[in-house]
C-alpha cells in the first residue's frame, strides 16, 4: 500500500508586481491514496493514520518563484530524524515499510532565498498490533489457619498496539463473563509496560483446568486483523528449572572446542531453551543443539557472558550464566626502579633496587610469575623479596626487591610469566643489572630537526633520539591540539624514536611531543622534547569560479583574493584569457591581484584565469566574463496552465522571469523553440522570436504554446536576446497532466495520461492491480485476441487502465481501482430531494473468449464504509471501445470502485478509459443501453438500496468538508 499526502503553500516574491501572478498565500492540504483515517485535530493539523509495514508517501507541492528548495524534518515519536536537503521540485518523501518509531510530526520546509521560509506539518500515526504475550503465575496461601491451602492462578496478557486494544478472555470457545462466574476476576494492573489485562482464577476449581485464550482487537482499524494466544492450564503446570553442566566461570585455552550444556529439570509445558551472549552476539561459528551450545576453536574474542534461558510462559524464566574466559598473554614489559627513598635515577651499591614485571593477560589473576638470577630460580630471603602483586604498580605486576644492593647482586635477572597447566606459551624477559649496564636515558632532537617542513601530500619523518641503557621506547602525541594521532590512537609507540607520517595534510601541522616510556627501562622522571611540523600548501583563493556579466562597452574589474597560504608570500601572479597570457609574469605581492578590462566588447568576452603561486603550488581564480544575458527562470506554479482544445489538442501558458536583467544590456526579445519529447523523429512545433518590453526583475512574462497534442510531452528552449548577443538558454519539459481535483467531482474526463492517474489508487485488499499502458508500452508477447490496441481516442501515445488475465492470475481473481474521495455537501437535489445525483461515465473494452466481469461499485464513507454494486457487465463485448453511464445518489463522501474479475482463461483482458464523475444527471447522448446489472436486468438510474443500508448501519452521517 502507498499512502499519499500533498501539501500546497506559496512563497511570495517581493518583486512581484505588474503582470506577476502568484498563488494564494493561504495553505491547502489535499490527499490521495488509501489512508486508514484522515482527520483534523483541534488546531487544524492533519493526522494521517497508516498501518505499520505499508509505504508512506508525503508530497510537498511548493509554490514560489524562484523555485524553492524543499527539506523534510521530523520530530516527536522517536528521536528527531532529519532527511537530506534536496532541491527537487514537489519533493516526495517516501518511507518503505514504515515502522512504529517513524510516527510523529513531519515538517516540509521550503526556501528560495526570498522572504521567510514556508513550513507545513502533518502528524503521522502508525497503527500496529503485535501478537499478545500470555504468562501464568501461581500463588499458594493458607486459609483458616492450616486446614487447607487456596491456589490462585493469574493469567497475564500483554500486548503492544496502536490504537489501544480490546481484550476478550475465553475458556475453551466461550467468552468469560464476570457477572456469570464468581470464581474469576478480570482487571488491569498498575505499572505495567504495554497494555495488560489479568484473568484471576480464585481458589482453583476442577473446571478451571482448561484452554484459555486471550484475544486482542483494534476493531479492524487499517484492516489489522485480531490476534490471539492460547494456554492450556493443567494441574501439572509449573515454572521452568535449569541446571548447568559446567562451572559458572569457565577458563579454557585458545583453540579448544567448548560445549556448554543447559539441562531442563522442570517445567510444564515443556520449556523452550535459548542461548545469548553479553555484551556481543553469539559467535558466527557457534552451534546450538537442544540445550547445548558448542563453540569451535575458541579465540580470546569469544570470551564473554553466555546466558541460557528457559521459558514456558509460567512464572519467571529460568536463567543461568557462564562466564567464559579464553586465556591470552601478551606484551611482557619490565621496569627498573632505583631507590625511591634516595631520589636516585641510577643504581648504586648499598641502595635498594626494585625490578618489576607485567604481562597483559586474561585472566590476569591466574598468571604465575617466576624470577631467576643467572638462570637459577631465586629463593626469597631478607635481601631478595618477591612480591606476587606489587601494590605500588599496575594490577597484576610482580616485583623483585633487592635490599641494600651488594656487589654479588649484579647479575642477569629473568622474569617468566605463564599459566600453570595451560598450553599457552610462557613469556620471558631478561634484564642485565650492573652499574655500567643501567644508565638514565637522554632524549634529544637532532640538529635542524626541531622544525620539519613538508609539502602537503608528501611523507614526513619526525625524529627524537634516545640514548641510555636499557634504551626505552619513545611515545609520540599531539602537544598543541587535543587531537589523536593520524592512526587514530592518542599515543603512538616507536622503538627507534622516528615517527613516520604518510600523505601529510595541512590539518596535521602543529607541535608533536616525544617522551620516554616508563617501561622497558628505568622507572624515573620522563624525558620530553617537541618537534614542530610545518605543512606547506598552495594558496587558497576566492572566488574559485565567478560568472561576471556586464553591459558592453563598460569597464570590468576582476579580483582574486588569497585567503590562506603557506608560505604566505605570493611568488608569482599571471593572468590568462582563453588560455593565452595577457601580460608578463611579473611578481605581484598584493593579497588580491586584480585585472581591469577598460572596455568590454564582443572581442574580449571569454574565460579569464588568475594563476597565483607561492612556490609550493599554484591556485587559480576563473572568471567567465561576457555581456550575455542570464538565463530566464521558468515559473512552475502557473494556475491551470493547460487548456483543452478541439481535435485532441491542448495549449500551455508558459511563464517566466528574467534573472538579473539589469546586469547586461537591455533585453529586446526571446527565442522560443518547442519540439516533441520522448519520441523518435522529434518534430519541431514552434520556433519563433517574440519581442518584449524591457524585462524587470521579478515580473512575470508569458507566452501561450498552442497546437500541442494530447497526451504528448514537449521540450522547450527559451533564450533571451539583446542588441548585441544571445543569452543563456533555459530548458524545461512540458508534460500533459489532467486537471483533476480531490475535493469535488468535475466535468473533466480522466484519460490516465499522467502517472498520477488522476488520483486513482490501487485497492490493497484485492488480489492484483490494474495496469497503466498505451500502445507503445505494450508487451510484444502479450496474449492475442484480447485487450485494446490503443486507447479510446485511437492514438498510440494515449494511456488506459487494464487488467492482465495471463499467468499467474487464477479464475475469480479481482483487481480494484479506487477513485479519489469525492465530497458531497448537504445541498438539495431536484424537486426537493435530499440527494444530489451524480453521473458516472466511462469507456470499457472487453474483448476475448475468456472475459470475466467488470463491476462498478459505489463506496460511501460514513461510520461504516459500504460498497454497493452500481453497474456490472460480463462476457465478450467485441473489439470496440464502448461507453457506459449511470446515475448515483450518494448521501456522503464517496468513491467509485472499478472491479475487474478474471475469467476462465488468459484471453480475458478488460480495459477502461476516459472516466468522469460529474454533478447532475447524465446527458442524453451519453446514455448507453447495454449497461446492465448481473442477470441481464437494465441498470437502474438511481441507487436506493445502498442508501437504505447505510441508514440502518448508522444513526448519523459523517461528512467531509
């Protein structure tokens, strides 16, 4: 289904005067398609109701000149959603398979740079009905001491819907009525999410063990069917229970297959078991069989919390959780901390020393550290203290403290980290501790390396040299900007102190900080230095392109401004005309080089270019200089531009304004060329020059194009002319469209010549759709001996609507085409009658031996929507188009429904064309004797049965205004 909504409003041009004609400023909202409900609230804002999953189409028809740009925004409902700005005229916002969160208020904003923006809004109400969820809860309570226990069961039915639902509880197939059963109670609990109704079974009785159904209904709004859920209550009903086959925390080696089993130990009905993972989804290679979850060749990325849940709609779900940890160990680092009490930065005999070792692991607390001295395991003593977890370091850090270091303590110390009993390889780091092998680091920037200059797009290298034993890594970060490094990390580690940057851009320029890392070396005060990166780039100029128009024989000055440049000094400026140098390339250091054309004439029109160089690159300002007039701007909001002429022709009132007419010499006329579009062998219809008085800015000019053929479209070129030159040409397509209205029936005949098909729409409740077609779009392999060759007028370009009877259609399949909704007022009919007659006229084509039926229904909108048969015809009616007409007397807003019924075979195409709905009786010449009702009875000229039926169904009538 597609739901259409159309906004009409205007943007008034302040220069409009004289013959300038503009649409009214007041807004009007019209609609087509199949909205479930269209109503207005107390602030005259339209509310559209649509079914979830259908297609919503909002169309904003904007009036204004110059042509406005349209932008859609949304508020309310979910968080604000913004749609991309576009300049498409009559912008259409289309939402496929609309969801409930997309309901809310939609705004159409139109701007054309003139005055204030025009804004219209509409509220979209998305209707939906989820499947209800039924849960059962039981309680036991002592009654009269301990004589017996009373068992109470609560059946809770919850559903999400819009609009609110109506609940119906059933025991078996019989609705439960409170006033007829004292053992039940139905109520709505407080503080529940969604809509909830509870059925309470008090002091459970034998007859209470039965099937219970919760049925929910939104009363067929938007054709949403009722939904229900059923639960069988027995004396064995009980909530689920689970048992895990593994510990709640499971640690495994990588590469191992892991199976987690969840055994159901209780529950009736039989619970359903499911597995999930937090915070990530289950791994793609996970396999679930019954209550078991198997993970193949696990990796550290598979770690997480795995949840097993059993549900049977009784009580609360049973849940068990397994914390799966896959062992991993990496990045083993060390630190040498001199005696902190002495504020020392080097190791000395007679002072304390601490060696620390840290590895990134999972699980961190299961890591085992071992210390060795010259490859011999260290035995803790008063002078060698082993700390499993050093409180002064990062968690999971092991330290070895050497107290009052002696000469014998100078050695090679090794730290080994491993997982006991695991296949994860151990990690080892060796540290040589002597007075000569441990020297504090020194960080320096090489001579000339404090400032690095590089051209944009080239690579760059920043260097900070570090010396010391052991040599620590160098960490790089941005110093003058709160920005990450080019890699996206805030800090980048380099082993040799060299930071390499590729494809440098200007935003990478600035100051970079280098500093020694606190690990894999001495744990002392960090050494820091800074390097400045200068990025050179070509000048940034304004304007990059400018269209300059001027009257002939007047001076013109061109300026090219330099906005930014590095280096800032301008090294060279050169001017060119049409690619040829104008003057010598003499240095010009001014920030805005300029060129003066003393006298613009036909000989010095052209493209002027100012090239500016700063020694790094060259940038250009380009000026298109001419005395040509600007292009005209077509006015698209001409009221009723199309006039129907005789001999199947039409005329079009073309209107436009002239863009900046005072920028050049006086415009004396326009050249108009018009030819047919979208057809082979295009034929020129009009080619002439029209003379005009001097155009004024904002004043509309017009010209009527005649002898245009229905339903052809035409290409139009419009070119302004001065005494010296021709201007820029404006181009547009003129498309024939039928001036239908949704508000009231008109005398216009709908020939389905444009894609909007006069506001007709497909019925979503039928089996298949009507198809718009003409002779040129027919399938060459279509079924022979059925269907029309052309439309009713006999032209190959003319369109009609038809039903295709070929596969996959089956006998009896129906296709319905709905007219727009026609309003009916309370005006009196002829001779005091309260019903106003309307004439429905159309042409039909029913050729083929398998022709089914063509029915015309009258759909009257009231409290209840009623379809009544107004006209019908069956069987083969020959190869010609024939006309039918009849009178209806609706008592409310109505639609005309054309229903095509597929016959017994594929030679059964049915077509219609030239439909009209007019107020008053049918003209005598339009009456046709072969319009018959089913069974062969002549068609009645007025309908009374449908009126009687509507009066029975409703006590009052709703009228659309």
